[in-house]
């Protein structure tokens, strides 16, 4: 059977999202007349539970689910992600001056702690890849050195001192939005932070939508993805991009996301 002859089904990792978000997805699937099934992924597992062969699945859940599904012959079609291009290093090369952290250093945790910053010097650090091994945050150089020593003491794990990271100077951000993009168009959006405080609000200003779509005319890492945009001073910048399969919804229109992503999935051959 081809993708177009099997019905589409959203496959939701129930143990990775809160109940409210789960109910929003369930309602959105009912509205779009698309089946929804659930599964649970055991933390740190190297395998996914068996699923029915009667559907073509669109995945939503954790990064672990996406990683495992990307190597699964039945499920990989429903993962809109390519580790080679979903990286800050790639975005910096592609979008340049439109990235908030243009000029940021691409390095590793191990290499960073060899630098000669004062212990109270503040740095913004985040993983290069969209792997959620740690959250992007401001840390003093002293705290980073202590953290790396702890990682070295623990030994090999999901996060190691060899993790490729992005290092940048702190910036004052007025607001941050997440845009869901399908075929270079913003199909849903939500503000999620204002003045560094969690502040969820459905939608985004027209200029944010226009800015995101203008950047998509220059480059996109996938036909389906999320783009986080911020306002810094009087200008807009790209913060990062991410896989739709594991992106939090905040107050976005989940029904619009489900409908547009489903339509896209059906339209793509293979």
C-alpha cells in the first residue's frame, strides 16, 4: 500500500505531554476527521512499541520518539526532521544577520571551559542541535565550569562535555513567538514569552508572520517545522527552529496545525 491508500493517523506519545495539550490534540483530530492513536515510550529505550500497520502515522511527542521513529521503516515518513540541517550552525550559515545570535561561537562544552573568562562573566549557551539535551540559558562561566566537571564525573550519558554548543552574549528580548510553518506559510502561532517571563497568547502580530514568511523564501530546513522569532529593540530576529513533531503548542491553534500538517502529509508522494 502507498501512503495515499492508507488512512492517516496521528500517533501521540501520551506520556510526554500534559493532559490539557493531549485533549487539544484529540479535539483537533476529531475536528479534522483524522484518527488519533497513542503510545508510550519508555525513557532511554532503544525501541518503540509495535503499532498497527493499517495507517500512515504523523508523530507527535518527545525528541526520543522522533529519533526512534526516524529509523523505523513504518514511522519515519511521519517525522519531519533531518538532524543534518536542524542545527544552529546551519541556521547561522543560512540566515546570517537575521539570526539573533549572529556571530555566536560554535564550540563544545569541553572547549568552552578552556577559555579565560572571569568566573562571573555571563554567557548564553544552548545545544547546536534540536536535541533538548539541555535548555538554552544564561550561565556564569564559573557555573559552566562546575557543570562540566560534574558531567565528567558522571561519565558517558546523553549529555557529555563533547556536546556541540552555541555560545553568545546575553541579549535583552522584548517578546518571543513560535510560528508553525507548512510550505513556507505560517499556519499557526503563539507568543510564549515576554520580557523573559512565560506569557502565552494565541497568534502573533502581522509583522511577525510577514517576517517569518520572508525568511522562509530564503531558506527552510523542512517543509514542516517551527520557527521561534523574537523582538530585540525595534527589530525581529530568528531565535531557532525545531521539529514540529516535538514542539510545544503554547496557545497556538492546534486544530489548524493538525489540519495543515495532515493535508501536507497526504499531498507528498512516497
